[in-house]
């Protein structure tokens, strides 16, 4: 495991957000990213997966206020898995220590990231798949869940492993 982040130093992060027909929710999700986190962000990649609503226009408007927000548009809907794989590829191009996937509908609370990142640093495991740190958030009978939903983190790990093994 790498050396822990010294107190007062924030790890660098990249956020990616798969988005489909998200014009009505995406802006609120991005605005919920805590102000304290923006300085440590390499980028917030929004992968518009062929939306026919105003998702592109919303992302452009957000990017005027938050220059780290970057729009990536697909001409047609390729599905959630393809959007996640593209987000992971984009994140690998950034020099971030952590990669975070948020959903455009606000399912996962961006407000929890300032709590989540130090927890990951303290309890993280070396993820040899991408050379990134990823917390082992599975919950057993006597364990307390520190961030919900646990299953999502495990799904992300499975996606990364399958991607690394060339399954996609």
C-alpha cells in the first residue's frame, strides 16, 4: 500500500459521470460536488451516451462555471457499460490518484466524497489492475457500512478487472 496522504493534503481525483437523458438532474449532481474537492480534481468527465434531450447543453453551461467539467458525447446510445468503460479510459489518461464514478441522477451522493476519500486512503487496498487505490467496501455480518451502496463498489471493481483482462 502507498504512503498515506499527509494531513491537510487532498489526493487528486478524477470523476466520471455516465449520462443518458440527464438534462433534468445532471446540473444538480455536479453542483453537489463539495467546493473543498474542486481544487483536487483533475477533471469531471461527463459521458453523454447518445441523449436526445438537452444533456449536452447542460454540460456546456456547467463547464462555463466549472472548467474542469469536460463533455464527451456519443452519437448514439451504446449502453451504461460502454459509458463506464469510456469513463475509465478517460480517467486513466488523467494523473489522478483516485477515480470516482457518479451517476447523473444523483443516486450516489457527491457530498460524501470528502469523507470517503480519507477512508479509502486509510483502509484502501492496492488495486493492481489499474495501479489505482480502491477501497474494499464489502460489508460482512459484523461490519459497518461506511458508504452506501456497497454493491456498486464491487461492480466497479468487476468492471475494471474485466476491462483489464480484455473482456470488453
